[in-house]
C-alpha cells in the first residue's frame, strides 16, 4: 500500500515544471489552487517575478551549504505550495538552492489544494498554511523533519502586523514584504541549518 508521502510524490512537480505551470496560469489569467479570483491571479504574477529574482540573486550561507552537502542518504523534500502564496515565493527558491547543493535531495512541489490528505496531516495551528516542507526517507515510509510555513522571525512580524492592522490587508502585505526584503532569507536559512545539522547526526 502506498504511503501518503508516495501518493503526494506521484502528484508532484519538479521546481522547473512548477514554474512552467505558474507561467501557464498567468497566461490564462488564473492561479493554481481550487479557488480562483482576480486577487489570487495578481498575487501569482507578483510571486512569479519575486521567484525569478530570487533564483538569480539568493545567496546561501556557507555553513548551510556545508550542512546540505553532509547529507549522505537519499531523501525527498515534499513542499506544499500554491502559486498565490507570498511566503512560498520567498522561501521555496531558497529550498531549491539548498537542494541543488546535494543530489541526495529531491525537491518536489506539491499543490496544497490537490493534496488535501497530506495538508491535513501538516496543519499549522489548525490552518492549511503554506509553504510546508516535509522531508521523507527514500522509501517514503518515514518523516525526517518538517519546516514552515515561515521562519519564527517572520511569524513574529506577521503576528504584530495583523494585530496592529486588525487583520490582513494591504498594509500587512506591504510590511511582510519589507521584512522579507531586509532579511534576505537569512532567518529561514538559519532554521534550516539547525534542522540539517541535527538530522544528520
């Protein structure tokens, strides 16, 4: 019997195939996911531009590169995501850079709305928050570690912005983006560094 992870893997995309899917959705004036509206389409366009920029400019911490290279056994990184998700646009390109450092890591993107069984297993405070990284063993039997949907530092900023603005709005969206621009992926990389150092002991 196939595991929940194997089912998700068989329904997943490589990073480049995911980007191609997003490009197709933009041409269709749509987004990935079961809900469709103009706002999600606009987010998808914005996120595609951000991912393109990060693919070119994102730098990894030298110690994180070393930790990634130290992985000696094959593992699959399943990442629950959708094209409209702002946190995913900031963090998934970093995960791609990490995975590129070691052929033992197979990064696969899994659409949240098409893989609800996996999503329900990895809720954050009861919510279907993404991106969510689930690293599993080569045989798809065991969870190795998880990360997401955002770094703890980003979570603090988001919580504060939501409280100050009485819920999600343009000011919150702008504030989160300003924080991400300033952080340059460092908070998330430091968390991944600790996870990888601990997981290869």
